[in-house]
């Protein structure tokens, strides 16, 4: 039996008595105390609070900080400058106070202080852990323990944040219990990390000495004769000079420019077949990358290498292209930028092939550019602000991106090349590498990175299921992916491991789990695959750079292009020649990709057994790795800040709850690219907001493919409009996508792949919403095209079955290609087969989009022009969910009797309450080219 007494409003906790004596009854809710409540909830856990207290806000903890300061100053001279030691000491004191702040000031006492203290504590923990490990005596046992506890501490952060969001945002029962587990594991790891100092203090002698009245310090005291492990260490940090750091930052940004232009190219190509409804000829620009064959001409390659800053500068035409209004000319400029950037990076990697440190630095800069690309896209809701589809009117920051690109290019032009005097190593051919294998591996790997790791939300969308088994949302799922990318790059120095067959098998297993299993388990497989994939980056690209560049890069780009086309063919099979071969065969593409990568790592593995030993003796290699790790820490911190800023501030609320009104619409939005090839998400948001839509179905919305830029319009629209979102069938389901946004909580949903034996695969979302305390079902669907009558018949029959078998009130928001009215087969299959009412039977001028309902009172209907965003209008219905209105229906009732329930009698607008009317801004010329059309006014009903 559960008690109704609550610790605080909205809490799922029960009384302490129930916790102690009947915890097993509360497993579905909260049955484990979290840190800030423990002392108030359960005396049996008071011991842990005492332990925590001694750690975070007492004399012993502060004494420990001071003793470590002395140890750093006196025991490790290489790292123990007073400035370093004072910074670490100050950081640790601030961290101690902050920990006390979030433990003793609970979120119930002062939410802001609690959250700020927690944030300061976590931020200060990063330098605390890193600098403690770097400055500690090099006792192997102690350092092993420290790294173990550091990994467990930071490893607990991601699931802890995830379960906090599950509890605080999605209100998942029991989520806070799991949050508490990870919160306690974080504290235990923190305590254990600091406890390791006992091992170091075994050789640390602290004396209180009476030096007499003269106060002279005697040489040879305890502080001068300390034992150390391993002697003096030269810190990797000490190898980094400010000029080198600036150069590395410039290279990372130029890597970001490369990934930005590469990802924008197929997105811009897609615009043309989208409007042609088939091949357009512009697809040939995908092959602009075969210009890399020019690297086979020695004079040209050497010229590019010597003047790479200038060529980088010229490649910025791809960023500047946003100034070109004509879509075809804009595409040409981007293709030129991609070609120039590819030539420059290819010449750079080849020119550095004999110098281990420089080659590592070049590959890591390009990899960090990819991680930066993910972080920037995360900040812009899966859009890149310097893409040529962005401008100042839709959230673009093209001029800033261009300016930074110019500065980075000038820095490359004017600087002295880092580590140019580094000794050379043996050539790749002498290590048993093969140019064909290197090219195949690099082509497959580049496709892998482009298709799966150019946006942090792609893995989330691949593992997506219906509510509640959605898996992690992009926030915080994107943070987990970026952290996994950072972990993979950190592991990349273990060449023998990452190029082994065992590691390839681990990565392949993760990919299989991601592809076949939905929800959290599938996402976990994706995280494993992310770590695996990014760990290969230096090995694959260094193997590519060590081979004859002309033929090697040509073959690599051809492999990449073939896989990219296959990636498109699996979903666009109805519009391309030979499409049936690849229909819904993403598994074929993934098998080919992993086979190519396997060839690449088999080729790269022999070099690992030579290069690793050599590399560790070179300062340049160590410097590159340290610079990369510092950069990764900064990027992960930036991602944490972005996710924190994007957390929802309040629960969504409908626009007019006083009337129990539901305003629902349907809109085919053509992949969020408007008629002039600009991103249209901001304009879509404005239209949805101005129409006061509580529920909307968006069709052609799955953007998580290379040809759509791996974007995600659902993120921006749901967060900016403060709505719940169901993304719909993910990219592995081979549909064009359908998405539902709702002001009402989504209780459960199912993603359907409708019968499509011949044409494109149709998708549907069947969701149950909590509407003013009652369940209301909604279907959002996108059926097949006019040419495939059998598909449309089967698809509509299935939709009718789903609606007919539901006992709840129902709203249909869908794309069904048919003429309206009696006698039209598809129309009758939908309306009669589903036992739903057409929103307006007299509206004969419809072809694809339809609204229908059952069990609610329809009060209004309007059609609004598309405003140049797409070629399809917005249809909007208004409904009321009233107490006296029947919300269930008699399944034995004949369709004739059912139809008689609706009279379609209209009333004038002045008879309608103000809150139930359509916004007047859409009359006449409307706003932003959106206006009432067809009827030139809305319809209102009795």
C-alpha cells in the first residue's frame, strides 16, 4: 500500500517509514535516497552523510588540499612551480566549498544556489583530476587507481544527467532512483580518488620543527629528501608553446571548414532532384571530389603543400557562396570549395607522411574539426551556421565563420610550420602497406564518418522507438555521442589495439545492436560504435597519406561516392534507375562499409607495430596528443554547456485550455528547404506559433541522411515552441519521415511502416495524447504516390483499421493521395473504413492532405498558403474535448448512422468566442506570405 504523503510537491517519494519498512513496494517509483536528502529521509543512511561531510566541508579535507599543495611544490619539480601549485590549491578549495554548497543547500531550499554550486563543483573537478594525475609522484599503483576512479566519476555523469532529464522533464517513474545510484557512485568515486593520496603520502614526511630564536631553515630537512617514483617528469603541457597552440587551433578550424563544406554539398545537390521528383543532372557534382587525382602530379601537389594557406583561403569560396542567390551557381561554388579543401588536406597528409609527430598532428586536427562540427551543430539545433543554406535571416553566422576562416588561413600562410625539423621515419610501403587497401579503407571510413558522425543526434535517431521506448533524446544523447567521440580519439594512440580484428569485432557488434534494436539498448550499441569509429581516425588517414596520392585518393573518393549513392538509393529507390536492387537495404550498405573499414585496418595494422614505439620517443607526437586531449576537454565542456542551456524550462501548455480547445494541423514541409534553397525552420516556427497549433503533423521530415545534411528540424521546433515531439520512424526505416509536435503529453506511440509492395515506403505515427485529462489518439501519416494504386489501397486500409479499432477520440492528420467525396475508393477506405468524419465534406479542392476526426467537437477549419516554404499548404482544424460530448463510439453502429452525427452547419465568426477563432493576421495579404486561401476565410461550425 502506497502512502499519499509527499516530501515536497510533485515528488514521487513516500514517507521515510515506508522507505525503511517497505522499500520493495516502491520500486516503480523512488526507493533510494539521493545525496541532498539523505540526512532528512533515513537515519540508516546517516553514516554516508557523515562520510560525505568529512570529505566536502571540514578541516581534514582542507588540510588535504594544503598537504597536496606542499607535495606538488616540493616533490615534482617539473610540474611543481608555485603558480601551478597555487592554481591547483585554489581550484580545490573552491571545489570543496561548491560541493558543500550543493549538498547542504538543497534544491528545495534554493534551486539557483544548489544548481550553481553543482555546476562549479563539476567544472572544478576537471582540472582537479587532470592536474592531480599530472602532478602526483609517478607511483604506478597510485596512478592506476586514480585513472580508474576518474573514469568511473566522469562515466557516471552522462547517465546521471540522462536520468535526471528523464525524471525532471519526461516524468518517467523510477528515473530518480537510477539518478540517485549514479549520483552516489559519483560521490564514492570522488572520495576514492582523493583517498589514493594515502599511497603517495607513505613517502611524504611532514615535521613541525623548532628552529630556535634565529628562525633559520636547515638544509636537508624532510622537504628536501623526499622519495619519488620515476624521477623528474617532463610534462606534456610544458612542450606546448603559445605559437604552437594558435597554429593547432587554426588547423582545427580549417578542419571544421572542410567538414562544413563536405556535408553541405549533398544537401545542396538534394534540392534539385527534390523539385524534379527524380534525377536532375546536378548529382554529378557529388563527383567533384575525384579532383583529388590531381595530387598525382608532383609539381601541383608540392605547390599546394608549400602554399596551403593560400589554397585554404581560396577554398573559402564554399563558405562565401551564401551570397549567391541562384541555387545552381551556389552549388557550383560549394563544389569548388570542397575540391580545393580536399586537395589541400590531401597534400598536407602526404607531405607529413615521413614525420610521425607531424602526421599525427595533421590527422588529429582534421578529427578535432569533425568534433567541433558536431558541437557547433548541437548549438544550432543540428544546423551548421556557415552552411550555404543559412543566412542572416534564418540563424546563419556565415560572415563570422568566413572571417575566422580567413584568419586561420592567414595564420597558416605566415607561420613557421610546426615541427618541420622532426626526424623522418620509414616509408609506408616498407611497412607492408598497400595503396589499394588503404584507399578502400579510407573511402569506406570517410563514408562512415559523413553518414553517422557529422551530427551528434544521428545515433539517437537511429535507435529511436515509439514512446516510451524512445532512447535518449538529442539532449543529452548528443552529449553522450560527443563524449564517446572524444573517448575514441583518446584511444586512437593505442594503434595495435584499434587496428586489431578484435576491436573491429567490438565495433561491428555495436553497429549491429544499433541497427536492429530500438531504445536505450540500441543507443548503447551506437555509443560503442562511436568510440570504435573515432579511434580509427589517425590510423586510417595516416595510412592513406603514406601512399601514392593520385591513384590512392581517386580510388578512395570513388568508394566513398558509391557508398553515398547506395545510402540514397535505399530510400529513394522509387525515383532512381535500378532502385529496386537497394530498396530498404541499409544492411547491405553497412556490411559494405564495415568490409571496407576492415580492409583498411588490416592494411594499417603492420604500421602500428613500428610507429607506436617510434612515436613515443618523439616530443612532437606527445605534444600533438596533449594538444588534442586539451581540445577534447574543451569541446566536451562546450557540449555540456550547450545541453544545459537547451534543457526545457517549463512543461508545454496548450494555447486555450479555458475552452478545452485542440488546434491541429498537417503540413508537408519538403525537408525544411524552401523554394529558394534556404533553411526554412525559423519561418516554419513562426507559422506554427502564429496559428496557435497545439498538435501538428509534419511530413517529409526525416533529415538524418547525408543528402539532407544530417539535420533534425524536430529539435529546434519542439524546443523553441515548447512542444513534445515524436520524431516518427527513424532513418533506418527507409521512409521520408513524419513527425508530430504536441502541446499535450505523449503517453505512448507506435511507429508504423504501412504496406508498400511497389512504391515508396509509407510511414505513420499512432500516438495517444493526454488531452485535458483524457486520452485522445492521433495519426500522422504519409501515404504513397498517385502512380501506385495498390500501395495506396493497402496503406489506407491499414490506417482505417488502426482508427476503427481504437476506443479513444481520434484525430487524423495525413497525406492520402485521392480526390474527396463519395465514390472515391481511397477516400472511402479512409473515412468509412476508419469510422471518422471528414472535417469538411464540401471542400472538393483537395488532393493529398486530409483532416478527419471522431469523438471530439469540430469547431473550425482553415487552409493557409505555404508562404514559399514548400509547395503544400497548411490545413488546420479546431476541436473541443467537452465533458458532455461522447468520447467513445459504438462499434456496432452502421457507417450511415455514424455519418448522420455531423451536420456541417456553419456559423459566422462573430458567434465564436475570441479564444476559439483563427488569428486575424491571416486575412487578406496575411503575414510573411501566409494567408487564408481557397475559401479566403476560415469555416466555423455549430
